[in-house]
C-alpha cells in the first residue's frame, strides 16, 4: 500500500498546459490531447499535436480575474511559448486553429526536432507523487552495445522518455507497519456523490501520447499492443472516457477506481490492477503507473533496429556482445546486415 502525499500545482513551464490537459481532464473536462512522435531514419522526429476543447468546456471557462482562458492555449502564440520548453532544435512547421466536431475548437500543430534526444514534453507518468511539480520528460536515444538478460539486445536502439528531474515514488509499507487511515465514511459519501458529476464532465475526454518508429519495433520494456503484427508504434498513455475496466464495465463507472481518481490517487491499487494488462486487453486504458507503490514494472525503454543513418552514427566500427550467445564470436564487430533495419520506411503522419 502506498502513502498518500499532498499534491500542488507548481509554476513550471508545463503548468499551464497541464492545468488545461491533465488536471482538467482527469478531474473532469471535455477535451482531447493527442500527440504523435514519429522517429525518422536520421534520428530527427516529427511531432504532431492535436489539442481539442469541446464547446461545453469553453462555455464554462471565463478566465480568472482577467487571466488566461483555456481557449487561449489553442493560439499560435501559446504553441510557440510551449515550443520554447520542448528542447533544443525544435521548430514549428505548421499550426492552425479550426472548428471541430461537436462545436469544438482544435489546435493542430506540427513540430520538427533535429535530434529526438533533445525533445522535452509533458510527462505521461501521472502516478509519481511529485507529478505536479515534476511533469516533463526528456527523450533519450541510446545504442545498445551489450545485451542483458532483462531484454536489451546488442545492436538495438533504445528510446526512453524519462522525467527531467528524479521523480518521487510512493513508499511501500514495510512489514508490520500500520496502514495509514483512509477516508472517513463521510468523506467517502461525498466522493460518491461527486462521481456522476465527474463522469458527465469527462465525456469526450482523451489523452494519448504515441511513439512511432520508421519501422516495426522489436520490443518495449513496458509492453505494447500489436507486437505480433509488427507494430511500429507504442502508446505511452491512451486514456479516454470510453475505456473499460477488467470486468468489461466503463472504467469511469468503476466505483473503486473513481474513488481513487477523485482523491487524486493516480497510483491506487484498483487503478493499477485495471490497467496493468493493457497489452492483452485492448479495451482498458494504457496508463504506465511508474511511481505507484502497486506498480510491478518500471521499465521504460523501446527497442528498435537502427536505420542505415543511425547505424553509421552509433555502431560503425563498434563491437557488440550478445548476451545469450556463447563461444569466441559472442563479441563481434557490428554490421548493418546483421542488426540494421532494411525494410520499408513508415510515411510521415500529417
């Protein structure tokens, strides 16, 4: 069981976007944030971001004392301000604001980053205790020269998204340690009364962050859907109001999950139990609960074979050690013929 900790919003570069996207959505807000990061063969990446505010949310938002309104986050100026915190070498290729379905307003932005390892973005790891003040991740690209028993294979490119600052995880209770008191019956009743309001406000909500390679992924440390079909993409988060729980009911109608969400416990045992098998159950949300005391897997790397350009950048002239092989050839020079990706390249998503 995890200890609960107070959470507060902090004035970080991502705070405004998070207030609009994560806090509003998870606490009930009619919006979508759908971001697609596509790795190119030269190590650069195209980032496509769709931010959608539905009319019901826009009508409720009048700003605070003349301050920023949610609709202002759709503007090109707001996109350019966020871009300044997305890392070195990020450029805005295009941006438009248009009307969407159901009287919504849509911001469609396309960015290019010259080197994926320079990209910074909103963190998809909502279960860390200090998420409100540590809510951005950096993307890391690393060549694997030596294989391991736990999944790294020599010759792979490993891609990961990790918190910029060391995150704070929930503490696990030690054996014999008393369980912290939970909410009182009165508090539980109040939360139950709020559940219908939450579910109504969450209609149309979706948060998704997808990584896609130029070709099929070999594996990921956290698992991904479509492996047998040679999928080139993996979701780091995909959470919507239409997702189901393990029993086939609506995720947001599961009372135990809802009580955890309304208490701000995004790493609670019921939530974790209902998302941990997302690889085999495609109806549940994709939520990587890193930082939760109940999470069973904190691995975060995506593995893929190098393109010709990435082979020349990272592996040309290097030696590789293959973990499961034996004999004198276990360590041998890297060759593109053995480890490189030689198939068709995925087209750029517009």
